[in-house]
């Protein structure tokens, strides 16, 4: 048993395809009602397709689902773009201050369900009338300057290990698709589940088609598994927030990363391992260009060399 405050070195490339032991509480739960077509799925395969074995001998595919904010990156992805949005005339000074305040609360660990709902309403009101193309352009132009310093090296290395093991990597975030998709592409992720804002005539209406939050994340994960044949009992999920408990409970192998107090308590009850990520780095160190426009993690080379230390703690 790993006790609080102890550490263990382990190598992501050796992650097993299956676990011999599984906690009963991490089994797939009953599938809720379908939400057809309500999440954003971005197929972004970044590499050659390997030769396929006969269908009868192929195991079901698996995936690793990663929350984004404070799990893969050490900040709020939306709030990180406040300054360039303001410079582009999208945010007023007052709105920028409200966004900064919400960001401070979020980073302080105050993003419970009530606070996150307030943030959702605030951001929904803020983006009403914004030009979608302008938002995408700003994100594209400033992505590396704003996000690079906050990407956890441990998360990038873990993604590479899952890819090397043959699993798809899926980013699951409550942030909007226009923000999440470029980040996911830069990280070499295969698919995206993200909040989708309502758009009319190229502008945000202020409405939300799908909010990738709480139980909705779990529903989207199950729908994605049905579409692509993922074996959720042998898939993985990572998050920092108690609001992602439904997603963590939807897979067989759940890990909590820098968890909030409520999630830490739940992890102790469920037997989920606790990971501590501490090394924000520039993702350019992990990336190689693909076909001139996309970037992906150098999977095979990186996975063969990765050995990283992570502190695994049980809840007090």
C-alpha cells in the first residue's frame, strides 16, 4: 500500500493492457439516456494507420480520457485567452475583470458545481455576439504563447504512453470547442469532447448546444465508446475535480490528478490512485510536425525513453 507522502517511480510505457485487479466500484455503471449529436468529436489521427489483424483476433479498442484544465494544463484554458480576446475587442475591461475573478476562484479550488454553473452563465453571456472565426484565429495565433508554459510534462508523457499501448487519447473539457480542439491537436489527441456553443450567422448567440460538464461528460464518453467500440472496462480516465466523478466511474481504470478535497475523499472510497503533476513545460519539446499543418507527440521515441516519478497518495 502506498501511504500518504510516499512516492514511487514508474514507467507509463509499461501500463498494462488490462489490470488483474479491479475495484468493484469502478465498474461501468448503467448507461443513462442518449444525448445524440450533442458533443464535439474531432477525429484527428496524427500518424500512419498500422496493419490490422483479422477481426476475430483483435481485442476491442480502448481509450484514455483526460480532463483538460488542471489535469493536462495547470490553468483554465478559457481564462488563459482573456487578454488576447480583450486586445481583439471581444472583451471589455469590466468583462475581463469578471473573467479574471472567476479564474482566481477556479485556481483556488473553488470550482464546485455551483461555482462552475455561475462561470458557465457568465461565459455564455460574455461570448454572445462574438465572431466565431475571430475567436478561432485568436486562439490559433496565441495558443503556444499562452498554453505552452502550463502543460504538465507528466500528462504529455502519459498520453504518449497510452498511444504507444495502442489506446486513443480523448480530451474531455467543459471549455468550448474553439479553444479545446487546437490544444488537443497540439497534444496529439485523437478526439475531443467539449462544450459546443450555439452559433447563428457565424456568431455565438449566447446559447449552449451542449455543456460538457458533470454527468454530460460521462454520457458523451459512453456515446463515444458505442460509436468507436471502446471497451470502457479496460479504458482509463484522469481528472482533478469531483464534478468529473461520473466520467471517472464510467471506466475501469480511474486516476485522480492533483484532486480537490471532495475528489480525494471519493478516490479513497473507490480505491482510485492519486497522481501529483508538478512539471509545467512547453509542449514544443514533445511535438513533431505532421504533414505541415498538424502536430503530434513523438509517440514511439518518447514512450521508449519515458521514466517519470509521480507521487501517489491515499486520502487522509
